[in-house]
């Protein structure tokens, strides 16, 4: 069982996900206004499920180094700057932790298990407190070469030595399929 946590600008939503991707025990709490309260909230959420989970998956807005689980800037959450989220939670709970940008998480899930399956290219536009965009091709994430490109809509994408540069919102209909993911629970 995995504890899935979605950190948003208004709420932190969480639930348990089993091996068949069934979600149970869903709940949400208001996103704290300070970093200290944020840590206390996350630690409380994880502690209350620690005995039944084998790992933690976190989706978070903003600029994320998903290989290290490091938040450079957490979107519209001002105190999420230079946060080693994965390493802190791994040390605290002795569980594997994965942190990924929320729009990337939505796009990847749709590409592997949802409405973007079997498509060459696709995008998930995530609308919540903020706006995020995740791009996928053949069930893998397409990421900007430069982190600052995520916010401009002008992507230089690299996929097996294939380079594509275009104004994303103007030409999205050319590259594939778009799904809309709305916040709310």
C-alpha cells in the first residue's frame, strides 16, 4: 500500500493506493501557511498511516528535481523553496519516498493507466489553485531541457535525440491529445 499525497495551494489531499490502483481512505487538510506547520502536517499524515504503507508518493506544484525529491520552488506556496522533501521524509520514516511535479504526475498516470494510453504524445493541463502542464510521449515524461522553460510554454523537448521546439499552447493540437485535470475532491 502506498500513501499518495497531493500538495496543493489550497489543500493537501491524501489517500492509500493499493496494487490494483484502487484508492481508499481519502482525506484532505488545508495547506498550512508556514513551513513549520507544513512539516508538522506531513509528519502527522504519514505517521497516521505508517504501519500499513510501504512507501510514499508525493505530487507537488513547482520546480522539482524528481531524481532527488528536492523542491526548488513550490509553485504558489511561498515557503516551499529549497526543500529536501524526499530526504527528510525518508530519514524520518525509513520508507521510500518519490516526489514529482503535480502536472507531470497527472500526465504520467494518464499515459500509463488512463485516457492518454496508446497515444504517441499527450498533455495534462492541471487546473487548481495554480496551473500546471505535463507532457508525455510513449508513456514517458517529456521534460524541458531548461527548468525555466516549464513556465514559458516554449519547450525544447529531448526524446531519443528528437528535438521539438514550438509554442506549446498554439500548436498542442499538432503534437497529440490534451486532457484537463481539475482540482477538487
